[in-house]
C-alpha cells in the first residue's frame, strides 16, 4: 500500500515486487571470509608492533615508545579490518525481514 500511495501506479508497484522476488542477500569475498581476514590482520599487526617495540627497546631509542608498542601488541582487543560475522548476520536478518514484509504486501 505504501508503494502504491507513493507511486500511484499499480503496474509499477507489481513490477517492483516482481523484481524484489529475485533479489538475494549475497556476500562479497571479504564478507564471506571476514573472520579469517580479521584474525590474520590481528596477528600480523600485533606481531609487527611487537617486533618494532622490541627493536626500539634493544636499540635504546624511545624507551617509552618501545614499552607502548609492546603493551599495545599484547592487548586482548581484536583488530577488525572488515565487518565481523555477527554484524553481517544482523544485516542479513534485517534484509530478509524487509524483503519478506515487502513480498507480503501483494495486491
């Protein structure tokens, strides 16, 4: 009904609903592999940070910088480069709900 009142043309509304039937929630390569990408990124960044921190402490340059880098590398907080799978699953649920509501509004 909302589409009909906004558009004013029942044929256009029916065409939109038919196109909506063919729409699917598809994940990109990055989204399909989000957990793996985030894990690899987290390990790589923290590893590089740790190496830089240790190198700075060994060279005797920037003692507080080296200490800060080492502490930053040992935090439990995860580095996320792409959306986590929980966020992607939430978006998929919202999309499927919207799609089912739109499909239920048949004339």
